[in-house]
C-alpha cells in the first residue's frame, strides 16, 4: 500500500485532547486503494496516530468524518444515544449542494429505526414493527427454500463445468440470484416488483444518484404495499402493514428499505467473502462453515464501516475532541481486528461486532435468517461442487469501492463438470411463506 500522507493535527496544548475538528488532512476512505487494502490502512492508522481510537478521515472528497477503530471506544459511543444520536439531519443540512454526493443514499435521514435516535419513541416504534415482522419468519421453510433454490441455480451451470479460460462468476450466477430469490419470498413481492427493488438496492450500495435511487425505492415499494394491502399474505410486508404501531405507507417504505438493502447486499457480500476465505485456505485447514462465517464477520464484515452517530455538541472521548454534528463512523472491521480484542479464536461468535453494537445492532431475527441463508448457500455449493477452486490469485480479486460496505465485485471460480443433483427435501408448498 502507498501510505496516505501524514495527517496534520493541531494540538492546542499537551494537556488537552486532540482536536479532530482542526485537522486539515485526513485518511481517504472512498478510494479504490482503501477498498482493496482496508487492513493495511487500519495498521497505518494505529501506527501513525500512536494507537488513538478515533481517526480523522474523508468519506468523500472534502467531506470530513471521524472513524472509531477501537472496540471499547466504539461500544461506549454506540451505547450512548443521548450524547451520540443517529439522526443525521443537522449534518445533512450543511452538506454542499453544488455537487453530487454518491454516498448520501447510504447515510441520509429516513423515517426508520436506523436513522432515529436510539433512545427515542420513534426508534422504539419502528424497531418493534420490524422485529415483529422478522420474528414470524418460518425458519424451517426458509431452510427448505434455500436448498431448493441453491440446487436450481447450481444445476443450471454445474454440468458445463468452468475452466481457467472460462471461469464462472459465483456472485453473478449463484450468490446474488439466490439471496435475491429468497428475499423475494420473504417480503411477499412478485418478481417484477422485486427486480425494481433489487436495482434500487444495488444503486444504494454502489453510490448512484440519490434522487433516482430514492425514487426507484419509493415507486417499487409503494406498489408492493398496495398489492399486499389488497391481498395480505404471510410475509414481511403484510406484517409491517398490520402491526399495531400503525405505520404509514411512507414509514413502511423506509422500514422495507432497511430490510431489503441489508437483506440482499449484506448476505451476498458475507457469502462471497466467506467462500473466498474457504477457497484460499488449504483444504486440510478449512474451518467449518459456521466458524468461517464468524471469522468473516470479524475480519471482513459486509458493513465494514457504518454505524454512524452525530455528537450533539463538542465532546471529548478517549483523548480526542469530536466536533458537533459531524459523523462518527464505527469501523466494525477495525474494531474486530483490534489486536487487544481479536485473539484469532473464531469458534465462538459471542465477541465479534459484525452485526453492530447498541440499540442499532442488527435485530436478532434478521441475524438468524441471514446466517441461515448464507450457511445453506455455502454448504450446498461445496456439497455439490466439492472441487470448486478460485480461478484467479486472491490478490487479483477486486473489492467494491466506497467508505461503508465491503464486498467483492466478482468471484471467478473453476470446477469440473458435475451432474445435476436434486434437492433431498422440499417444503409442503412450492411457495415459501416468509
């Protein structure tokens, strides 16, 4: 890695905390180099800033923020919604209006739990509705549906095989369509509406035009809500509609934006990164799938740098003065690879923060469904194609640029021609009831 230029920090007095607001040069998080080498950057941050827990960064050219890279510091911040609220509107009003800000769809205010302060009535209302909708997912039917869809997708390409000259991109042909199909069933969406939702979700993660992305989401999700109001089903959308919190259609749209954007790209990125880990580990040293998932959630989590708060007023934290209304981003990746926390034991998932901290931590039922989908996706791939191999050197893989999410653009593999395999069991109904 070409190390970033040293950041210039104004130190008013030796006895006082470092003033992040006085920084003139910061570490850029929006470059392709950062996406390719985040761990090298975190090592640089720890070394150059004398192990400070909070680092001055750019999330886009000219847009400053602070990155929390120490586990305990991040925990304290995210468990203190009084001093560190999650509502971005004060900061958002100060953003430049004379240029396009590709990161904005990922961080702008929405009427959902993620962008509501963790101690507010709005957060409680939105969170309870979403948790209720997720808690009713039939995990046994979900497991069956993952198996069926995994077999269908693998059977479509396994007989042809894949060679170094003609590799197969697992993300394009297997991972993305499987996660898309499963979420389609869970939210109760017909394929035509879900295709529009998937496009909007991809644009959100890839930093496309804010107005266009939001318009795509609104149009598709309002059509879905109208459909489910007329014909209720056993699905996430219907449960949000009928929940006692009596969400408006606009509020339901925003809860679904959170579920869908996290539920499609997040599991897809987690699956691809975990398969990459398994394929780059010698066969005799490969961990079990659950252990590999724990390792990926700790070292390469899909939402690598995301949980964002905005201090109400200037505040000192662990030797650093943070300015008011400027983003403090928690790097879940840096926190979980913090040498004071990570001892290399990934058999237990009780310590890592791959799903976040505090009141905005991923709901437990969302975690269980996501992990079930990803674990089934991975296990069926290696069961049916045990000789699958990475088609390129690990260092040739390209990661999607951006300051927040962490995911591969493609995962090319090879495998010998393999006869199709039928699922061993099938749900009573051909349609999954989510």
